[in-house]
């Protein structure tokens, strides 16, 4: 007769047990046929006895096929004379009860859980012949408080299997030990955590556990009446993704005036606190850091305080002094995480404005800037920003007369390649997805804190209004997530009658009204390009129609373009002196 190897038998036995099969219903192959293999009796294991174990003389199971298996030391063998083996009826005790009574109330030294606590929770442990704990048996009780099954933990591989009735409709682990009602009850994710919590509380307050780990919704619902009898239910689930997710699912069942959620800070679970000797830290976290569960979207007073602290700590990035009175109006500059639009007619000097910004951020602040100057080649951007630095307008210099080495020395001095990152693809177009991918790279990979896009309409020119709204929503989420400040340069629509454009509003933005609506701050720049007076012709009016952070809107001063230096300077109002058109 051919027999399986002991390894093969053990593997399939484990599978059978895990799927709820009793030990008297294992199947083996014999001569290619399935034969029922029955448990005959349990007797002393010779191997365990040799090392002083199995004093109860029931570690080894004897089966009708002549095979033997010790559930303590895991040894296999055969009875000496198979022909003498007789099939007898299995005893009336359920197998799981036999397994349970094989154990005792031993202390768990690796977990620092005392024997008294195991006895309190009626948890029995099994030892091998060397005195090592190899199994834990956790009792399960029905609604009447009757023990109806056990959950067994194999210490070696940390696996579990059940015996008897271990469904979610049973009581919570430990529930039968504590009367309903009282101030507090702590619900843990595992049996060991419940016992550890009870110990760290000095046996003062009840601690229970769901009986099926993170998938515990039904177990909580089945015992909601008992839980609801307590003033406060503290959820102490594992500090991992699964545990936090389960706590969020369970909390609504208990309700906002009942439930607190403890997010452990120092260790993964309560058991780790006890075994690490951090019982006081656990108690302090439990007492001080358990947060009231609130319905999603309803702010607590703590949420409100944190929001105020976040606002108080808002970092502001000053704008160039040449930008009229913007810094004063904005109470110090643009804020981190803001989405800002610069709105202006074509050919009034937006690129000059942005070059001033690039230079100022890189040279006068601690910021790193990622630039998408879509309509400029990188040589144009470098020449224009270096011109700001040197005060010499290189746009007026013939290409053959440019001193490239000197220009690049100045470029490095300003921060090109380090504090200034350029999108290297001039040609007047950019793919939307590519732009967002590169923005994320600039922010997360390089450390840019300011992003400039000039002009925005190049990336969105073929999009519908609905799709533009989605793009602006992506910008808002990006700013909120990364705390980067994004500045968008936006064109305006041409007048329907083809006339010379006059004073603009934020709703003249080309593309969609969703652009100014989404931005935290909108800044308007307008200039009378046809004015007879030179100063007026080169003066830019600055207005702010929207500033969500401060609510300050209106006139924000003037900037003057110096054609010799190629720089913007703080200007004054030429209209007040009788020059220019008041409509600009």
C-alpha cells in the first residue's frame, strides 16, 4: 500500500482544519481511491513524553488507517500492528472542546500578559514538550454567554483556525466578562490587544475585541445594544492602513456622541505597547489623543483651531517692489498654495511682468521657480531675465554682438539651472498632461515652490468649457496638495467690434469664465498703448478684482516700463495728471 509522505499529509490536514473540518474527517489517498480516515483515540505522544511533556497523555491522535499525528510536536508515525486497530465511535465531546481543554492558563512572557489575565478572559495556551507555548485558544460565546467555539492561534506561523461556531453574530471577545453599562469600553482589533489593554488599564475598565480582525462590521452590529450601554466606546484598532480604514467604517455605527477613535502613535497595536514596556505611553495616548468621531464634513472645535493655526502660519512670498501697491494690498505678497492669474490684453507686456517675477523670486527670495514660457524659446527667457539683472536691455542688441559667456555667467549667478527651472520646448505649444507631469516633477522632484505658466490658453485652447473647469480644478488640488504657488498668465478676448481694447475685467479672460472663478487671486494689468504721452504709453495700471484671502480689491497702483533698462519701475498715475484715457 502506498502512503502519502508525512509532509503531504500535514499540508492537507492543515487545509482541512482551516476550512472547518474536524480531525476525524481527514481524507488520504490509498491505491488511487478516497477512503474516510477516522479518529480512533488520543494517547500519549512518545516523543513528547521522552522530553517530559504530554502529562495529560492525549497529545497524539491515532487514526483508522494506522497513522498517528502529535498536535504538540507535529511528529508522524504508524501504530505498530495495524491489524489490531479497531474502529470505535468518536467520543461525544466536540473536537474543539478537546483542543481547548488541552491548554491551561499560562502566562505569555513574549507578550508580557499575565496568567491571571488569561484566566480572566478564559484564554488557554498549549505548550510543547520543551515548555514553549505553541497555541492560544480564544473562546467564542453566543448571545446567551454560552461558549460555542474557539479561535485558535498557531504561534509559529501566526495563523488562525476556528472550531465550533465562530461567526460574526457571536459576542465580542471578552464581552461576557463585563456587565453592560459604565463609563468606558475599549474595542480592539485582536484578542491579545484586548488583554494587553486590560492589563495596561490596571484591570479597571473593560476591553474587548472583535472576533474577526479588520472585517468586523457585522460583529459590531450584532452587539450594538451592549456597546451602546456605555457612555463612551473607544476604538483602538491597529495603526496600519487596514486598521484605520476599519475604524472609519465602524465609527458611524456607534455614532458621533458615543465613539472615539484612538490613532496609536508609538506602536502598531496595544500588545506592542505592553510588550515594549510602554504601558504609560498607551494610557496617555488613550486618555489624551482619542478623537471624537464626527460625521464627515462637520468640523470639530479642534478642527477649527487647527485651521486658525494653519492660517496664522501662512507663508507669504513678496512680489517685486515695482508692482505698484500690490504687496501692501495683499498684506505681504502671495501665499503658498494659492492659484493666481495675471490677466492682460495681448502685447501690453505680460512677458516683461513675468520676467520681473522670475528674477525677483530667484534673486531676492528663497523660492525655486518652475517656468513654462510656452511662447518663448529658452534663449529668449534667459536674455530677458539677465537683462533685468544687468539693467541692460539685450533685446536692443544685435545677435552677433551678444557676449554669450558673460550672459551665461550672469544666468548662473541669478540661478538658472538651480533656482530657476525651464521647460525646454519652445515652439508655442504644450501637451496638457505633459505640463501637469512636468509641474509635479518641478515641485516634488526639484523642490520648486512657485510655478509660472505663460500663457495658459496655449495648453487649453482646444478644450470645452467643461474640460477647462476640470483643468482649473486640477490646479486647485495641486496647489492644496503641494503648497506650491501657481501663477497663470492669461490672455483676454478681442472686442467683438474689433475696436481698440479698453479697461478690462476678470471676465474678459480668453477661454472660459472658469479660469478667474477658480483662482484665489486675479490681478489685472492694462496699458494705453496708443497714448500720445510716452510716460502714459509705458505705464501699466494694476487692479485686483478678487483676492479670496484678504478680501481686498480695487486699485493697486502703477508700474512703469523703462525701455533703456528693460525693467519695470514703480510708477505713478498719469491719468490723475491729465494724461491718458481713464478707461484703461
